[in-house]
C-alpha cells in the first residue's frame, strides 16, 4: 500500500514528506480511494473475483 501511495503522490506532482499539509496528504488519500474503487468496479463488472469476493 505504501508503494501505491508514493506512486499516486508522484503522479500528482507531490512528494510525501513531513512538512506537507493535511490537505495535500488528504488529496493523495482521496485519489488512492478513487483508483481502488474504479479498479474494483471494472473487475466486478466482468464477474471477476477481487480479494475473495464475487461480484
């Protein structure tokens, strides 16, 4: 999950360091959530299993 977080931050042009604001760090978390939901929706449409769950 950490690799994913840093990848998303990098794609957003941010570096996750201690001096970032809560707003900046929160934007990375929101983007991660959006991508995970999109991934799940795309795979569930096809009837694929995700993490042991059947769509």
